C-alpha cells in the first residue's frame, strides 16, 4: 500500500529576510513523517509474521499464587543486579494466563514462573514465551540461564 511522502525539505533563504530585510541568511529545513515510517516498518514486520515489541523488558516474573510478592521481588532484584531488564505484575492475586498473555502481547521473550512447590525444591520454571517451551531451572542458576539464552537469542 502507498504511504505517501515520508520526508520533505528545501532551502528557505528568503524566509528570514521576511522578518529582517537587512539580513540575508541562508537556511535549509527538513521534515520527517515518523508515524508514516513506523507504519511502514510495522507492516513489514506483520508481513513476515512478526510483531513490534512494545517494551524492552527481557524477562517477566509470574506466579498464579498469592503471597509470593516477596519472592518475586527477590528474583527481580537478582535480575536487575545482573543487568537484565525485568518486571512483574503488582496485583495481589494475579492470574497466570493473564501474565503470560501480557508477555506475548508485549513481546517479552522469557517468563519466570514461580510457585510454592517450585520454591520448596529451589527451582523456578523458565518459559520461552514465543515457543511456550518450559524447563525447570535451579534458582541459583537462573541469572546465568537467562543471560545465556539472551546472548544466543538476541532480540532485534
């Protein structure tokens, strides 16, 4: 589909002279249609079956159980300290499906799913959002696992 003009410009030497006839000032100007450029990029991604990421978040800490806010925060702090961009929901009683849908819609590549049974075993579930593949990861190796995954799957 046609987008129309995405940029325009030219010389405006006489424009300044309209305000001060004594001055002769050479001028140029340019204008970009950012929204049109983004529209073209989004259409190209859609044609490839890809989506535009709406966030830079790399990992989302999710749970379906109440009272795990403190555990989610501990994981977040570890991820942040390692330079991994991460977030979680601030709801007291989050629904796991809603959290995973948020990851899919936002383009967040990884979800860390925690539950009481996993925590008792010292594990978390690491989910690759796009493929929905899940695996158990020892809690103490989580940061290294995520860093390895991110380095092997750079989001472009």
